[in-house]
């Protein structure tokens, strides 16, 4: 299989933390799925958990070359982990069809790597 795109993103944890704690902000519910929110809220470093998921979603749409346009939204992409802790993306049918159309492919794999550091 050919590589169709590569996306890389980094997030400043402090900047994201300000968005998460801002009163009257609907940021968390606009960006993250219920599963992602439930997962991150159980973590000791909540901000870090959300930051990694935000960066993964941004990197994915960069790899597509579309960004969050053309009817692709943050909640169309979900960052999960398998039983061994390996991260992966769960993308909905709308995005799957978009990929097939954009790249003229029938099958594809999405590979994900997540890294973090105290500040990023």
C-alpha cells in the first residue's frame, strides 16, 4: 500500500488547558467524542490526554490535505487505544468515503503515533 499523506501536529498543553477550563466554553464537547471525554476525565493528567487527541486529529486532516473543511469535523475522528495501549483512529463512514474519493483507493490503513512531553 502506498502512503497517501503524512500529518504531524504539536499542541502547547498550557494553551489547551486554558480552553478546557474556560467558563462557558463548549470546546471540549465540540472537539471530543463522549468516549474520548470519558477516557480523558479518568486520567491524572487530563490536559495531556486531551492535547494528544487534539494533535492526532489535526495531524490526520493535514495528512488528508483538507483540514477541517469539506464537511469533516473533529467528532468524525476518534482517538482510541487497543488492549495493548496502541493508539488508533476510528473514523466514521463519511470520512472513509471522503478518503476513497480524494485518493481514488478502495482500501487504506491509517497509522498513528502519539508523543508527548510536559509542555507539549
